[in-house]
C-alpha cells in the first residue's frame, strides 16, 4: 500500500438529500439555492466534504436515482448556474463536493433507453439487457428488489428488459464497451467542472453473470445474491478509476449491497486504480428478517460487534471503508439502535462516538447531528418511498397481506421515508424547511428537535458532533490506528482500542438503557487515562477504574 495519505481518509463527509434539506422558493421541494443558504451551518459543524444525492434530470420515480439526463440539473433543484455557485462557495470554504453517480441503470426516459425501446435495430439496444423470454414468461426468475419480476415485457418489440429496481430504472450492460465509454465521458465531464469525486450507486451490481442464469431463490431472496459481485466488477471499476477519477485525485465511494470482506478487498485500495472506499450493509441489515422487505429480526450487541470487528480487521492494511449508520435509505439510527424517547440525547451522542472512532471515513446524514428521529406514518398515502410503495402493492397483489394496516408498524420501523422527512431547522412551521407544502410530511417532533434549539445548548447532540469532528482532526490514531475489539460477548458494552505506534485510545460505549459494569480487561495495561471526549451523562467521567456506566454513556480515553 502506498505511503500517500489521501484527503478523503481524514475527512468527515456530510450527505445532503437535496429534496429534504432546505427549500428556497416555497414549492415544498428542497433545492440548490436552499443548500447555498446553509453553508455557514455546514462550515461551523466542521465537515470536510458534502456528498450530494442526485440532482440530475430525472422523472423522480426514485427521487433522482433514476437519471434521464446526466448533464443537466433538474429544474426543481435549480439551474447549472446554481450548481456552479454551490461548487464555488463550497470550495471557497475548503469543503469538497462529491456527486452521487447512478450508473448501474438509467431512467427509461433517458434518450438511450427511449431509442433502444423503439426497435431491435436501435444502436442503443445493446446498452441494456433485452431478451426474448419464453413466450410471455420472463427470461429468468430474478426478482426486482422491490417486488415482482426484474423483467418487464415491452409491447413494441415483444422482448423483455432487465431492471433490478423499478421498471423505470433499466439496467445498463457494462460489458458493452460503448456503454463504458459514454459513462466515462459523463464522469469526466463532471470532474472537469472541478467536483471532487463520486459516490457510486449500487456499483457492485454492474456485471451480470454470463448467460443470466436463474437464481436459487430461497424464501425472500430476490436473486440479488447471484447478480452482485459479478465476473467483471473489479475490472470495470478499475477501468473507471484509471480513465476518470484516478486522473483527478478524486474520491470514489462504492455503495455495495451483498458484499463480503473478501470481495471488498478486490475492489478497494489506496492507488488510483481502485475504489477509495466502500459502503457495506452488514451492520445495517442485522435487524432485517427474511421474507418481505419489511420483515424484522431481533439482534444482539455481540452480533453487531462480530460484524464490525470482522470488517475492521478484514480491511486492515487492505482497504478503507465509509463508516455510517444513517443515510437516505436507512431508518434513523437513534430510533433504531438507540432510544429516541427517554435517552435521545444520550443514545445519539453514544452512536456518534462510535462513528468517529472506527477505522474509516465517517459519513453523516443530514439531521443525524441534531438527533432527528423516525416519524410516524399513519396511512399509506403519507408514504413517498417507491420501494415501500412497490413492496406493499406487490404483497397485496399476491395476497401475501390484505392491506397496509396489517404491516403498518413494521413499515414504520423500516421505510426509507424515515430518513427523508424535511430537515428541522427551527420551531417555525414545517420546521423552517419550506414556506409551502412540503413534498413529504414533517416529523411532528420538530418543535423540540431542531437546529436552533440544539445550537442553544452547550451539551447538545450538535455540539457533540462538532467536537468529535474536531477531535478526529487532532488525533491521527483515530483515523489510522488499528482496531482491537474488547469484551466481544458483553451484552451491553461495546468497547475497543485504537492503536498507532505507541498511542492507545480506548472507546467505551454503553449500548443499553441500563447501567453496566465496566472493567478494563487485564490484558490492557495502563497507568493513567485521560478523557478525550465524553457524552456528559456523568458528572465526573475522569476515572475508568471500577466504573458503572450510565445508560448510553460514551467516552473516549487516551491510555498512558
Ligand atoms: C441505491 C440508492 C437508493 C436507490 C437505489 C437504486 O441503493 O441509495 O436510494 O433507490 O440505489 O438506484
Ligand atoms: Ca424549492
């Protein structure tokens, strides 16, 4: 591995979901001028880079993850001039901009697909997967991630096309060199504008197995397991990096469902030919059951520790990952892993402490820094997330459920809309997000949970995030140190060491709403400990010896 220390390892990245961040013109949809108005806010928090969810031309079936024009800004978000202004102003403040590149699929309204659909002779036909199928039956048994077949039959030519997601998100055939050329051109077009890298959406799905064989569909599996990490993923991504980002010192963050540590090692590296880091899903899927998309399962803390430990140790010296609990696809972590009622502040700051002390780059999601919680969706017409809508519709069609009511609680726990309610800026109407009607409901708790009230309190969740960002900047052991798990079987406490040369940092997190007895394991010898950070749940956190941890207590100690 090279000696070079790229900027993205030490950075803290903040994800903006533009639709829900800040609306500047009262149409109820967040926009780029709205983001520009909040740059002071981001600056004060101390973040180093923004990851911007898609703002390209799109029919918005999946809120921009269905791109119809990669070289324009959707009207609802503003103009290209607005975008250029955003980029400029971020750069003036030393903040980088990472675009979200959705190139496993395009919208069916993209000009390539519109052309491809018209005739078998179209020069774009082979940009996608068109197959005859057996009579009216789809060519294979793959399921869309959101329910139903992954194939849609098209009247015009009588063939079927492949879509792993919605039927308006047609999968591109990356084995076609013309497709790769066109995609590289798009990436270079944005890089030439001066952006600082890409988050690559669903990027380990780009190489489909030869012959598109049937999947072994166990109950509830979609067949994604046969599609992910296909034969050419590593090769295609290396070519992408060589031809685009590698020439620009730009970061590449690969979003990769269904990924093992072994597969991950093939895709990441510190050089210009591999992805900079990847986002795996194992830790956020622990509470997912098999069967329906919303199926739940009980999880235990030792299981979470096992997953985190395996990834931390497995990539040591091999590659880098993004560290996250929250993003636009995940329920709010404070509601999911913490306690958003009695211990909202305590558990939100505990989770933050974890995000900033694992080996990898922290990725925060808007609202996380003020402890935003899952809202409550009472009726199906409040739901906006296409994945939720599709899976409910499909379950009703196949008589797996009778109606939304039947699965309402499960859906409330899981739906991606949990993350997508508007950013809560103040206790003004709609949380200060818009003067109009918001495109999705605002969480009822906005009067208590908002940026203004957080910033008025010295001990707030917001202040803790700001302090942790600064702390990680000061201690390279938090960035580069090795990870060593302690107490793997303890049912309440998550504790680990980070070590770099002779620096040692001990992290202690109480993941429960009860007190927990903590003893530093005998194998960890030290004479003194210095508190570097504490989430303030006890008056005097200075001593580690014989401590009983308070509910959701979290501390970072330097061992001497
Ligand atoms: C990724 C995105 C998600 C989107 C899907 C299809 O998982 O994060 O929001 O629906 O890809 O593009
Ligand atoms: Ca707007």
